[in-house]
């Protein structure tokens, strides 16, 4: 057996991600669950391995391409391994946004670009106690990005009143930015 065939764990995940061109079809892979791996994606977007930050952006990007959300949580998936990781909030953060015509295009902290549309919806939950908004945008296959505060402020600035709510238009639909009446004074 070659060294590549015996590689497991974090090295195998990195190798599988490198071998894929574009986004690998993780939704089609059904490997055996191999256990948990000590990787945490913190709420601030920092990826940690065994308590230390993963300092190489290229490696974080590679891991992000083999990330999958299953009913029992988040996993890094290759054709032969499935390793559960921990995510404190959402796996990605939408750190930039631009307009392209009538559409809003978000860029995540791992380099994905996503156009807000019905399949990649913007949703905003509001904390019942504090009233704080928690905006997010769908990225791919159930994976979402937390919209960072500065980008959310930009959304609010461009919002229009629609059915008693502030909302933004993209991908042919209106996305409300909060509950009825919020921000309308």
C-alpha cells in the first residue's frame, strides 16, 4: 500500500480537498463515520485545530470545500472518511458584499461568492431577549454564513420599506431584514 493510500485524519482530508477541482461533490459521498476530529470553527470565523489557530488560509479554504452539514452536525468528508467537527455558530462569515445589477453578491471569509436569491436566501433572526438581529445567507447545501455587522449595516442602509418591514431586493425576491416595524421610524 502506498503512503497516499494509508493517509488518514486531517492529512487525508487535506489531500482529498487538494485533489478536487472546484467544489468536491461531498453531497454524493457516503463514507463511514471515523469519529471526531479536534477542529472547531469559532463564532468569530477562526478555525482551530487542537486548540491552535489554523494559520494557513489556503488550508482553511481546502477544509471548507469538504465541509458538510448532516443531521448530526458538521463533518469534513472525503470519499473514504467522515470526521465530525464543532462549529460554534455558523461555519462561514459573509465579510463583504457588492451589488451586481439588482443582485447582492456576498463574499465569505473562505473565498466563496454567493448571490442572494431564493436558493441562497438572506434570513434574519431576532433574539427575543436582546432584540439583536442575527443575519445569515445560505452559501451551499445547508451551509450558511453569518453576515458580519458592517455588511449588515450596509444592507440596512440600502433597504426599503416593504410590507411594514425593511427589506432588500436580490435575485428577484425581497428579503426582510427584521420583524415588522423594526428600523422604521
